[in-house]
C-alpha cells in the first residue's frame, strides 16, 4: 500500500484491491484497561481509516479539494486515501450512492462511518483527525 499519497483507482479491479488493502490494515492503539484496580496499557488493533474521494475530471470542486487531500495524505501516513473518478467507474459510484462531487467517504473496516459532499476543507480536516484518532 502506498502510504503518504492519494491512490487513484482507474479500474474496478484496482478499486477492489486498494479498498481491501485499506480495510485489512490495522493500526496499533494502546488503551487503558483495569487489572484488579491497576491500569495497564494494553495494545488493541483498530481499523485504519480509509478516505475515499469520489470526483470527476470536470469537477471544479474536486480540483479545489485535491491538493488538500494530497497534503493530508503526506501528513497522515496512517490513513489510506483513495480517489475514484465517477466518469471512469460509474458502477462503483452507483454502488456507493455518490450523488455529487466531490463526495468524501470515511470508512473503517469496510463500513461508511462518515461522509462529506462538497469542498469543505475545514470539515474534511476535522473529520479525518476525528476518525483517525478514534
């Protein structure tokens, strides 16, 4: 998996492969657990966040958000960033219920945990930080 970059998926096969890689990736997180009154740090594997940008080459809003995603991908190598052009992969866009561009979906363990439609940079940064920390 290419960390630190936005991975463009141009075929259904590439989309499926990259999505599976992102969903299988786990990050190690330490959580506090009580042990007969004592607290110990115990490692727990939690699902990695996958951020999917559904966009189109003709989308002006998509061009606005693309550099923000590229910057975040470099700053947050623990987050997987995927990009799907809805004109190239219409079936994927339909399967995921994309209704506008850019549509940004936040996935954990293959399930949508959040979504943004439109180029809201501040909301995007907040949601990525929130879901990456969870």
